[in-house]
């Protein structure tokens, strides 16, 4: 294998490249964000999300000196705790969930002094009145009026919490004093109708610009890097079209089964849980047109245009272009795994999908005729995410006789997790007197090029929300466009039981029907690239 260091902007004139590097660094490097003093309010502060992700992310931002000069973090939940007991719980959780060990006690001590706890029932107006009094105790400055509300609660509570915040005088539409923003965790509804209803309810008390719908996948370093990779490198930008690309394969595989989430999965399934958000988000970044600027709305405009360009599917098209699957009992790393129907809280006759593979076609000038294959599943051999760009093969006239099938088409792989990086696959001659050929790769690794520490997605996303930059968050019309695609597929499945070719053993790469899907066009699934 060859090692490669890529410099983004190569291929442009030196002055333009330097300007682009500077612009993209300012725009995309979280270390350059300027954040005003503010208060962060976490509703559902006793839950796993706050302990595992949110507070560790804020601690790391403090450790990297990226938090504003003055801030407060308020946790709001039903359980009876004091500031001191909540801080002690979070310190214990931080020791378990932080990515940088050991915890820096000096940083923690400084950070923890900003943590406050408000006990109360989220359905009671008194809880929000008490929160308002705590905030008002800081006077009329930015800690009272610059407010980031994080809804780490059940989706059924989103609307009610936002309404209560508004009635308590903490959330204003007019922007008269400071700024207020609401961060909403997925899922954003369970179909198009419920997503539209949720959006209407949220915007009764906010402007769309105040709503930050979070998908943690968009905070991953390599996902953010897709746009820079595409549009700042002339060598690849010129190949990113139907003339050069044969097809795409986007894989998000998960090694664990559903485990204790059987009840949730019975309601959601892989299509709603993964395709509607993560996979379609990655697809939109991979395939969208260049935005007119790096402003948030310009980028989100192009993502929405791309989603709306995906060809709608009739029920007959769904049968040809979409495969669902469900894992049966099998072996993973030498350990027996139960089938999905044997998992806790799962219907023993369930037809819920734990695997989805689909072929999408994009009806625009750039991608006409190019298939985009997406797949995701539980109980697969690896937990990995990648985008593989399979280029068109060269004319089979020079090396076919000597090389045959070993003359592999060129491919570019963007590894989103783990071991984030980029790999380019091409053919090379084996040294010697023969014309033997062997595929070789050039690898770019984030760890090797930029150092071992890559920020967690929530670090980046929380910083962007505090700064008011919505680029990495999902806009209302984007959510609804994604649900239109997913609802069409679900309608095509309605009333149809799983077939024998749609079951797969745990520890395999999915059902036989998924192989049939690609075989229709003479393609094969490529196993995800594993780079140590």
C-alpha cells in the first residue's frame, strides 16, 4: 500500500488555493468559532444523552478553550437533585465516557462551577418559572437572554416543552433581546404527516431559523469533509459526474443487534431509524451541486434540491429497487446471536426490517443514469460507514487477455467511521517480466495527517448551535423531502410479508435479495474497506 498526504486546494493557482484554504478553515474549522456568552439549558438532564454525550462534549470544548468567556449549563429534569449531586454524577460519568483519559481535574473543576440543576416536572409551568428565576438571577445580560435550549427528551414532549419555554418568557420570536435557539434530537416525526405537524407546532413559538434539528452524523469529521473534498480539489471535482462515475455505494453497517431497543425498533425499523436521516444526509452531500457560497442556507438549498431530484418510486418500482431484510440467529465473532424475532420486546411474527438496501436514481443533469446504492443493517460483520465511488472501467482492449477480471475499475472510498480517511484504488503492474496486474491503494488517514484527536460529533454540533451556524443542522423542508422518499417505500411494503430471500444470518452481510438488487445492473456489493 502507498501512503498519501492530501492537501485540500491542490490543483488551483497558488493565490486562489490559499484564499480557499483560509475561507474553508474559517468556515469549517470549529476551533475558529466565536461564541457569545450564553446559557445552555438541557431538558431531560437525567438521561443517558446528557451524561454520555452532551456534558462530555461541553467539557471538551472547555478543555480546548472554545467555550464563550462566560456561560452556564442548566440541567432540567424530574429527579430531585442539587447542583452538587448533579455535578458529582456527571463527574463519574465523564470518567467513563470521555475520549481523553484521564479527566483533567483542573479543567473539570473550572467547568463544573458553571453547572446548575433545576428540578421539576416538564409538564408543569412552575418548572419553567423556577428556571426563569434562576436565569434572571444573572441580571439582564447575555446569560439571561442568549439561550440555547437542548431537548434531550422524548419526541412526544418536543412541542409541549417549547410551548412552556415560550409562555415563561424565555423564548421569543421577535429577537428583541439576545438570541434563543432550540436544538431538537431525532426522530423528527415518524412519517411525512407527523413531521409536518411537528414542524408546525414548533414554529408556532419560534422562527425556523431558531430551530436546530440535530443529526449527529453531520458532525462527523469525514462527513463534513465530503464537501471540501469535492469542491476544493480540481482532480476529483472534474470526475464527479455521470461521465466518469459508474455507481455509488453508501454503507452504514452495525455489528450489534437491536439488544434492549426491540420495542423502539418494532415502531421504527431500519428504514425510519437510519435511511430517512443518516443515509439520505450523506447522499445529499455526496451528490449535491456546488452551493453559491459557504453560507448555511446556500448549502442547505442544494441539499434540498438534491433530495427533491430523487426519482419517486411507485409500489412496483419499490419491489424492484428496495430490499428489506431481518436477521436470523447466527454467529458474530464466534458468539451465538439470537434472531430478531427472539429479541426482548419483539413480536415473534414481526415483519420489521433490520436491514435495508435500495437503488436510488437522481433525475438531474449531473447524475442521470447513475445508480446510488444505499445499505444499512444490524448484526452485520463490522460497524463501519463509508462512501464508495466506483468509476467507469477503461475500454477492455489492451489488458483484458493478460489480466481478465483482475483489472479492477478505479474506486474512491471515503471512510466515515472508524479510522476516518480517504482511499484511492487503482491498478499497478507487479514488478517482474510479466504484465501481471494488482489493485493497489493510496490512503489518507486523519490520525496520520492531523494527529490522533478528532472531536466528537456533539462537540462540533454544540459549538455550531451556540454560534448560530445552521449548516450542519437539518432544515424543515429537508426533513419533509426525506420523509416523502421513505413514505413511498413504506407504502410499497404495506401488507407484504418478508420472503425467504430477505432473511440473513447474524454475522453476514445481509440477505440474498440484496445481492439480487445489484445483479440487475451487473454490479456487486463491495465489502467495506478495513484500514488498521
